[in-house]
């Protein structure tokens, strides 16, 4: 037991306090009021009119002076870091140098029969103490959480040797309170304390060394703070329990205090408000959220154990010492009633992973029959992803060779932190000035070929929206209504872009204003010139729909990764221009370095577009999109309407997109894609040579297609690869092309994983 906790508090009366104040700090007071304390004595000194003079603290004779010096230095440190914190600052003793940095100059020794007491003086802060937490409003609860986090932040650069101590109020030492169980007279309370300590030993002790730690207050409660009439903290007045401990200790003690008297759903609701306030300043880590219920309960057990023990020993008045035991016991009971995992979830931790089968049923029930079916016969329930690896609920890892959205890799820290930082700072819209969207537009324009004269950016939220806006720009500028796209193209889900997406037309009638053309068929040697494209334009003209635009995904993803070559691609563009249409380069699939040598797939084809649309990889999974065009096209559009998207170009989305551009540059992603893509393409060709079911292997960068004999074989290969831990898709006519398009974080290390799984699956199919 800490020797101060085991010692009786000083017992000076009011008159003695007035005398001590005069003899130590030359303070003249007409009256003194004992404020009550667990281990020390604190007095409010008043003048003859009842006005405040100072706060006088008389320390327990058992207190180590080094601990008092630590308190003084910590408060002064926190004040320097955050001068707006309402801290009670210790006065310099009479005669001490005005600029003294010696903490001993802020205490005066007062000898007594039981030993020397160290006396300190403080200014009187506004507000009232020992408020009832039930009285606090929702806003005040969040404010207390914020204040705790601010105090922790102000102390994070502070250390003192005296902080390495065993203070039982610090929950890291909760297990030591087992020695006090005999003093707990209430059998139910003793049972609760034992139950919590057992859980603490098994769930908290093993992970404690991995928690963020520093010198912390450990005891920010309604007893150690003052508040105004609205419940807002106006003073933090006692640093006597400081210790080097987990940062989370402060939040646990605060919750233990503020949740007094609350049970059931109301306890969790109020706890979340406090946590919200705390996370305005200091976001909690997943582990901290997961064990927060155990730390809250541990703090409650410490409250019960210490107060019962001190009451039993006669060190404090029993009623005063144990005044919180019943309400904190109810806190523990509330946590036990819902269970530790559920309590953590209610406080913000990730919930328990649902059973996959039940989740699939729930998906069908709420998402309905129009939703695209799950990819695999045995659906993958993904719970985590990093880089090019995804982890299922069963713990199995899968090589992701399919998802092009997280282009710089799942969970890239640069992007995640950019989103989090900007979210904490501000998020608004483009009706207000903010640097991120403007910088993003400038950097995007800098990546475009100068000869294209692309100088204007319109921000939206997705590739579908980008293509929709590009279509509106094209129809407005040209006055035409016709569109041309490839036979199996996919360009979005809006009404306008769904009409440009034959891949999803299904059995519905072809839109009258849209025509398609067959891209080259390298396997069968068909459509190798511009004739099919010219025929599509002619059919549009016959129906009275001259083209507003041709739209092309530069890697022809849905058509099976066809590379038409620069000569044919430019012939298509020239035919479009001759017919009065614009060229829309859809970079949602092939942009942001997918082809390797170029940032944009239209560059790979040697094209000069009129409009460029961006989406999916632009924010690495964060919803953001854009249209890049010439000012004259945007100006014509602006003559007829005002363009605005509530979330388009918002600071958070722009920050994500800027981070992606940074990663592409810093990690030299395009160089890696060129190198790895060529090696992967060669490895697949070599490994599949001799299999009659494989007709062609083609691609550029990390956009690779493997054409097989029929859709059934393609589906079998996709399922077989999944069974072997590799995820791909299918595309092309009849779904006969294996679609290999991993995140651009894919490296040489993953090539043998993919190739070995592919050849093993081919062998399995060949063997019947």
C-alpha cells in the first residue's frame, strides 16, 4: 500500500489553517473552510468580507517531497504547453526568486508532532466543486472528455522520476487491490471486484505494455475539478495521483466519475458523449477501445477496494470514504449485464464479426434482388485488407488480384492519415475557399499532356458521376445527342451512364441514342480496322443522332483487355471529330498508373481527349471523382447552368486524392507497374503455354486478360483460384476473359503466388 494512502490525513482545524497560511506564505485570512480530501488537507482562505484569498494545501506528513515537486513541475509544464487549460498553479514561496524554476521554491515546510508537512498555496479558480455528474448536460459531458484529452496532450512531453511509483488509484496496479478484499463488507461488492480483477488479469495485463503511456493525471474526476453553472470545467485542482501509466487511465477515471448514478443504455449513451469529446483531441486506438470497459470496471473496483480499506482502518470517515461505492458497483453490474465484448462495441470498438452464412441472408433481405450477386459460390466475408492481401472472417488470407479501387494498396497509411487529419480539421464544400481542392486540380492538370490544352477540373464523387457530367458537357457543347461506346463497355450507374454501359443492359432495349462497336479481336483476327466504328456512326446518323461523344475506357476492361494500338485508336478519334463529336477518355479503370509507362491510359493509346473522367482509384477507395476538360467546353456548359456538387471537391476527398498522387510519385509506382506488369505477363504466358483451354494472354501494366475457350472454363478458373487463395474477375464476351487487375502495390513477390495458383487450377481442370 502506498504509504500516503496508509497514513491518516492531517487534522488541522480552521484556526490552525489561518495560522499556517500566515507563517508559511504571509497570507492574512479571516476564515478558512476545510474542503475535504482523501489524504491531505485543503482549505479555502477568505478575507473579512468572505472574499477568496487563496487555496492552502497541507500535505500528508508521509508524502515524499519529490512527489510534490513532480506535481508542481507537471502543472507548470502543462501550462506552458496549453496556457488556456484551467490549471491551479502553485505559488512561489515568499522570498523565492521571481524566475525560479526550482519546484522546492513552491512549498514551505511546516513542522508538527507527526512530522513535517509541506504547505502550498494556489489562486482560487472560479466554479464549484464536487458537482453531481447526473446534472451534467450532454454538451458538458463531451466537454469533460475534451478537457481530459487536452490535459493528457499537454503532459505528453513531461517526465519525472517520481512518476515511476505504485499508486493504487492508477488502474495498472488494480490487481494489488486483491489484498484489500477482506475490507469490503458488502458481499455483492466483493464479488464484483473479484470478477473484474479476474477479467483484468486475463484481458488487460497481457496487452498493457502495448498501450500508449506517459505521465498522466490518473484522477480527473468531479472531486478534482471545478465547473461553472453549465457544468463546464473551470479548474483542475489536484495532481496528487500522478503516475506514469497508460494514457487511457485518465479516460477510465473520468468515466468512472461521470457515469456515477447512470445504468443501462443511459450509461453507454453518456459514456459515448464523453469519448466523443476526448476523441476531438486524441483519437483512441482500436486496442484502447477494446479494453476500455475493463479499465472502467477496474477503476470502479479500485474505488470500492481503497475506500473500503481506508474506512475499515479508520483513516477516513466511513460515510465520506465509501460514498461512491454503491453507484460504481452499479456501473460494474451494467457492464457485466451486457458482456465485455458488447460493452466495448457500445463504446465504439469494432463489433464481433457476424457469421458469414447469416450475414449473406441479411444481405439478401435488405439489399434486394436488383443488387449484383456475390462474386463466389462460397462468398468471401472480408474483415481486413492491407496492401494486396485481404483477410476473411475465417482468418484465411487472399491475394487480391482483382480490386483496382485501392490502387496504391488496401489501407495505405498515407491515404488513411490524410483522410483522418483533414476530417479532424474541417470538411466543407467548394462554396468556400480551401487549399486542398485547388491544389488537387492544379496537380491533376499538370499530369495531362500539354497538347490537349486541358485546363479545367470539375469535382464529383464517383466515376459514374464524372461520366454523367462529361456527357452533359459534351451534349451541351456539341448540341448533339448521340453516343458511341464499345460493345461491352461499362461507364456507370446513373441514367445517362447506364445507357453508355452495354455490359449491364441485360435484356432491356438498346437506347436509341447509343451505338456500339466491336473492338479488335486479336485471337480471331477480326475488326482490326476502323470499319466497325464507322458503321456505328452511320447507324446513329440514320436515326438522327449525330454523336455528342465517343467514350472509351483506355484498357477496354469490360471488353476483355483489348489493346487496339495507337493507329486504330486515333482513327476512331478522328472519325468522331469529323462527325462533330468529342472524345471522352474514361480513366476510372485505366488511370492513375494502371498501364505503367503512363499516368493515363489514353496516353498509352496516343490519344488527345476533349474530356477525361476520373473515379475509383483517385481516392484509393474514398469516394471522389473528377472531370478534366478545356475551358471552352466548361464555359459553354456554364452559360446554361451552374455546376455544383455538395461533396465534390470537399477537403477530405481532395486530401485523399492528393495523398494518392503523392504515393504514386514517392513510391515510383509507375516504374514498378511497368516492371512488374511485364514480368507478370511473361510469367503467365510461360506457365499457360500448352494448355488448350487458354487462347490468349494479353495486357499492359497491371491490366492483364487471359482469354479461355468459354465462360464455363473461366468461371471454373475463377473459383479454383479463389480456393487457392487468389482473387480475380472475369470479363469479355461471354465472360471468357480472366480479369487480372490487382492494386498497384502488387510486386514481384506476389507473381509466383498468382501464377502457381493459376497453373494448379488449370491442371485440376485438365485432369477432370
